[in-house]
C-alpha cells in the first residue's frame, strides 16, 4: 500500500522543530514543554538529539541534561529536576522517555497522587527548563496529555510525505556517492511498505534496506530494479533466480543456486535450511499460479497486486520467472513441491536429494 501525504496537511514536525530551534537561538524564546510522539521513532530520536545539541553546553551536560525512563523514574524527582537552573546551557533539559505515562492505565512506578501532582505542575514549568516527553501513541483523553497540549507543544511524527521522504533517501545515497531519481526512490519506499498502516515498516527499516541496496550495487545511478533487487533478502532473490533458471531450461544454473543457498548453512541445519528454501519456492509458485489465473481473467497487474496482497515488484518478478508456463503447469509444479515437503517430513528421502529431484522435474 502506498504511503500517504502528511495526514496533518501541514508542515512535518521534523521541519517545524528546525525552524523553532532557529527562532529560539535568535530570540532566546523556547518552549517549556514538548511531547514527541507518533509512529516514526527514527525522527523522534533525531529530534531529541537535535534539541539537545541546540540547548545543552557539552561542558555542563551532566548537570544540565537529565533523563528519566520507565525503569528508574520518580515523578517527584522529575518535578524537582525541572525546578533547578541550568549551569552553562540555554535551558535545563529534562527528557522523560516514559511512553506508558501517557497510556490509559497508570504504569508501574506511578500512583494517582504523583500523577495528579505532575498534571498540576505542568503549567508552572519554569522558563529556564524544557520538559521533553516521549511517547509513541499517547492517549489524548488522559489528564497528562491534556495538560501538556494546553501548556506546551505536541509534535506528531506521521510518515514523511513523498517529497520529504525522497529527499531523505537521496541524502543518504549522496553520502555513499550514489543517486536515484525521486520517483524511483518514492516507488522503492512504497513497495517496501513505508507508510502502510498494516505493516510496522518505519524509517529504521527503510534505512536498512537502502544500505543493503547501496552495498549490493556499484552503479553510480541506481534504478528502481537495482534498489529492489539488492534490498530483497538473499534467499528470496535465490528463489526467484532458481525458478527462472529451471523454467528457462538451465537446470545446471538452478542446481548451482540451490547448492550455494543450502551450503551456507551448517551441516546440522541442512534440513531446516532445505525446508525454509522449499517454503520460499512454494510461495513464489503460489504467486505465479494465482497471477496466471487472474491474468487469464483479464485482471491488470496493478489491481492484481492489491487483491493478492503482494507488492508489485515481487509480482512482476514472479510473473517474469513463470515465463510461458500455463496455470496448469504451475499447479503441477506446486503440487510436486508440496509432495516433496511431505516426503522430507516422512523421511522418504534425504532433504537435499528430494529438492534436487524436484528441480529436475520443473
């Protein structure tokens, strides 16, 4: 599913915070209370570090920046820390990374009395302090959230919009001496699952996949296929390549792919390695079969990917590997794969031999 535009319809918090800090440096006026929340923990962590760099003098960091977490937080100590003056820094920075504090139920370590005291204290946080809360999904009906929203600023880190996201990715490519078109970067993020509410795929995941794509391809300008092919797990790539080779009549190459995939495992783990790879082959064959059946009914690739619940790139690769094989032929291959699985589990033949015979029959 494609990621969407910024749901707020306005400027993303990652940009707003930079402008707010620039204004604070010029005017000396800073917020007293900030809540960083939302799905994008990557940007929340970046914002916390950014504000710390802008506010805290390194020489007095131990005194001017105090962090509290859910495992060691005493609410009254937190309040007391807020009331102390900074030594050399612009403001006293109190970081409270205790997400459960904004939940529906009081977390361990907090009681009704101390929680109420914190809510009542929020409006009186001194100008010399920035009380920085962090919570992924705060409950907006709770008294603490209402107090923070009334007296401070809430930054909700929604997924990045197309333009911002492409710029974020392009910056990382430039650092590695690479580049890609904005449209290919946007498509890459969408296909990987960025912004899909049904997947827990965030900038942490996207950055990792981008690193894999960069390390796997030496071309200075990366295309969408370059990005996707090198970011995909190696075993999944090998499953595509094996079926493509076998269906093209190049069984020798198919065996090489099989052996290179299985032999990276320790001998004691050969059975689990074979079964795992066989599962990937079955998954690809299922996509090929369903794709062929839907194609025969006149369904286009775009709607096919949505209805099948697979990304467009994986569908395109699977259909390309299927070649001219008919749905009936693919069903026969899939049935054979299921039989191989049964034979291995029942000890009819050794796992590697069973998989080699399966490839021979493709």
